[in-house]
């Protein structure tokens, strides 16, 4: 865990932030969601905190009816990387998998 200007790596470890992030990441529906959770870091600026609080409140309202997206078995990141221009065209099956994953999201 990287050190922040207002919290050392030791402080974040003592607060068990890495363990909490790993637990939350295990609940993510896709590899992309898992990566975003693992990249979360505490924020200090009031504006950032207010924006984050509003987003979390909206997610809470949306989750009242169940998960926002179904769990995805196929990782999307490699398919998106290839589709974005890695030089190799996606195979037909990969296009179908990507469409299904994006359609679920």
C-alpha cells in the first residue's frame, strides 16, 4: 500500500485498509470493478469527500433492488485492451463475450 501525504503505509495497514479493500474487491462483479476497488485510497479534500459520499449514497439507492450487474465469469480487461487496438482483431467468440459482458454491465 502506497504512502499518502496524510497517512503512512503503517497507518493504513493498522487500520486494515488493505484487508478491507481485498474483501470489497472479492464482491466485485468483474475484473474491472475489482481493480477499481483495489485502487481506492482515502481522500482528504472536502470536495472529493462530498463527491464520493454522493456517489456512495446513489449506489446504496440503486442496490436496494439487487446487484447493479451480474457477476461476470470472463475477465473484460484483456478483451477491451485487444479491442482498443493491440494489433490483433478479436475472434468472433471474443466479440460475443465482450458484447455479453458489456450488455450485462
